[in-house]
C-alpha cells in the first residue's frame, strides 16, 4: 500500500492545477485518470483565457478575478504554452451590439475599443464594434496539463470504488489522507446529486492556414490567432448531452463554415479534431470544497426537506473540484490555489464557489 497526502481523481485542467498547487506546498500527490491527461473536455478546449463581458454580477467579477490570476500564472510558469494574442469580443447580433455599451461599464480589465473600420483592416468583416482585451490569449490545453503534472505521480487507472478506514482513504493499492474528485461530468464514487453537475458538449478543429490573423476572437464561436500556421476553431454549445459522442469531421467542418462569417477561411485545411464533455453546475459557478454526507443529513434531519437548517456533516477528507464549464483554463489556477489552502491550512472557501450553497435548495425539492 503506497501512501500519499492527497489522491486526485481526474487529470483535466482542474485536477492538474490542484496537483501542482498542492505539490508546491510540499504535499505528496497522486493523480489518477481512467484515460489519460486532458482526455476529456479539457483536451478539446480552445482554452481561451479572457475576461467575461456582461452586466456586473458575482459571476462576472469572479471570472475576471480568475482571468487576472490565470494569465499571470501562465506567463510566469509556462509562457511557451500561452499565446498572449489578445482576444477580441464581437457582438453576436444587433440586439447584443446594443448591450455592449452597457457591458462596457462593467469592464474592469484592460481593454481597447475596436470600431468596425478597425476590424475590417484586420480582415474581420462585421458591422459591429467590439472590445479587444490585449492581455488575453489562448493556452495549448494538453501541454499545459502535462506541464502542471510534471514530476507528480500519475497513473492511467479507472477508480471504481474507494473506502475510508482508520483515518485514510483506500483505492486499490494506494492510500491517502485526502481524496479530491475532479472527474467533471462523470461521477459514480459519491452522491453529488445536490450539485447538479451536467455535461456541456464541445468540439474543436485545428486548421492549417497561411492567413495573417494576429489576434484571437470570439463571437458565437472562438477563432484563435494563427500561431505557427494553425488556427483553432472551437465552440462549447451543446447542453443536455448525456453521453460522450464520437468526434466527427462534419462537426469540425461546420466550425469552419461558421468562422467564414468572421474571417477568410478559403485556405483552412482540417488537421486535427477534438471533442469532449465539460462540466457545468446549476448556477454556472464552479464547485470546490468539501462533500456533504447526504445520507446522514437526510436520515438525521428529515425536516431539512421542509427548509429547516442544521449544521452540515461532511464526508471525512473528501473534496470536489468541478463545474468549471467552458472557462476551465480561466478558473483553474486561482481555484486550485484556493482549494489547496483549504485542504492544507483550513482556509475558508469563497462562498461563490462553495458547493454547500446548493444543498438546502436541493433538499426542498425532494
């Protein structure tokens, strides 16, 4: 039986970031994944690292705090895998364009105003003005995850069961004080129904091109800058998908057709397809923190279903890191540091991302 301080199940950007953060604080960490590093939604991500535009809200501020943290993290730790191309945000339609002046009031990150004439000079033929965020960019998704796990024990292994005894968690031939579930939309290891994690299906195509496109952009889809002769086209758009689907060429080619409304796609040739399921939460906020012992809470306090509040009981040393949605590479570094400090030092989890927020509402619906 090999002992670790923490075992993380899931090697996407969430699990990889947390493993890195814990290791930086001298924890002995093991990461397990049934398929491999960034084998799911993280590997299929276009991996834009950019601010959120919209009305001022808790999710807006959280995302933009995470953006500032993430872009500095990637620039300081692995700049070779972060292309700081800037990201241009373009209105989707006339109605969206009318909202952009309102959104501008909530822009706290560095940005520039690009009018339609300036966009046309870049070869982007749209009738709208947009916001350009010069500090934003895009990650090499797989390379980032591999980098973060460098020097950390990692095994391809499907965890089917785990048990807790004598103050330790046991998984096959491994033991650890802590377990962190970072498996995204898939989970059969504990009851997380109250978190309402759901899948968001996304696909990405990498296209070779000689098009001079120095900046990345997002409208109803993401178009990456031309980096080393490759333009990445991606979208996270299908909700309600229950099972992983096969990657199909027609999906990537449909992205090329969508991109033709923004740029000249005449010489784009598909070189690689990616697809995967990302995980979202009921209220679109990430989920990091302890896991509630649902069975004990319901058996001990049945009136909780009627709205009464009781002290929460948690499963010993079991944590979740999930629900990053389509902004995994934005949220992951900051929230990994937050969860690492919670596990090691007992620091309180930000209420905006603590999954406890969802439990009482879930109980009332039982």
